[in-house]
C-alpha cells in the first residue's frame, strides 16, 4: 500500500517536526479549516499502518465534538487514502 501525502506549507512544517527524532513537543494551532484535524488523522493512520498491532487514541474534551468532527475527518482521511 502506498500513501501519498500532500500538505499545505503550514501542515508540511508540522509534519516535518512530527517525523523529526529530535523534536519532543509540537504546537500547531489556527482557526477552523486550517488542517489540524486532517494532519492529526493522517499521522494516526500512517503510524497505525507502519506499526501493526499498536493502538492509537484521539481525544477531545467533549465526546460529541469527537464524533461530529474529528472522527468524521478520520473517516475522510481513510477514504482519501483508500484505507478501509
């Protein structure tokens, strides 16, 4: 399976820090539609594919927001990359 990731410049900068072995903490913010959830969902998807048998977690303060936004974005990311 091949996953091709195309990020905005801001997402790309954050992605480089995610894969950098020397970086311990990342701050990535911005307004709605800035690609934060998409980037996070791609990160979770890629790592779960790279490390079979591992478990990953996405949390939000409210379960309703998690189901209505973050989970929907994760499903979109999976569909975009043709992962069932």
